[in-house]
């Protein structure tokens, strides 16, 4: 009986480690998303969409907390969050493959299903935005009547001799209601 308990105690950490959640903004996860094809057929979801962005949660350090770092004076929540009444989103589709071009700044890739649900992702060199590090982006949502409803999560990972930052900001993207 003790031998069984001892073996069970040794296996418990392995079971717990296997049960840990995978970060949806992990680089490997995002690369997998970008390569994943959905089950949609055709090009029904391709086109230009106007979407509004509303900032949500953000766990980035405050501007004051970044003082003395390479990111000093940067409001990362404002930089990573999407807050705009109207952004142009170009959507390219070839069957279950999807590409998003968000206002000419971010290109994201992934899959779309026949029911209109999609997930796209992108990994970017943040030096493009004058910040050393990586910008990791994931958008999950669905196409609705003449529009899009989605959640975008941006993660900034920056390391330098002056400090490091690993934070994320969530926003919603939605095609504005046009009215009756």
C-alpha cells in the first residue's frame, strides 16, 4: 500500500504540470494559429470592414513605473489597446485560410470556419514601433451580418539592460451599428 502511495505522490507533479494551461499569446501558440486552416469554403468573408475599437483590460505598468527604462514616458495601455471609432480592416480569404490587414500596420493570419468563427495571429518586431522587443497579437471572433465582432489581445515583451516588460492589453473590435 505504501509503495502505491509513494508512486502516486511521484506522479502527481507530472499530472499537474500536464494540466497547466497554455498561454494563448505564447509565440509557439501564435505560430500554430497563423498556420491553422478552418473549414470554410470560398471567399464569402473577404472584403473591407470598418470596425470600432474599445479598450478593455490592461495589465501593463503605468507610465510612472516605466521611468528609467527604455519605455519611459510610454503609456503601454494606450499603445496596445485599440480605441478608435473607425478602423479599416482588410480581410483576405481563400477557403479556410484568412489574412487580416489592420489599417496597414498589422498583418495577421489564421483560419476561418464555415460558421464565421475565426482566429488570427501575428508576431511583430516591436522595434518597428521604436520599442525593443516583440508585439504578439491574437484576434478571436466571428463574422456577423455585414460585420465583425472580435476580441484582440496584444502582448508586449521587451527586455533591455534598463529593464523588462511583459504585459497585455485586451480590446473589442466591432462593426458599428448603422441603424434601421
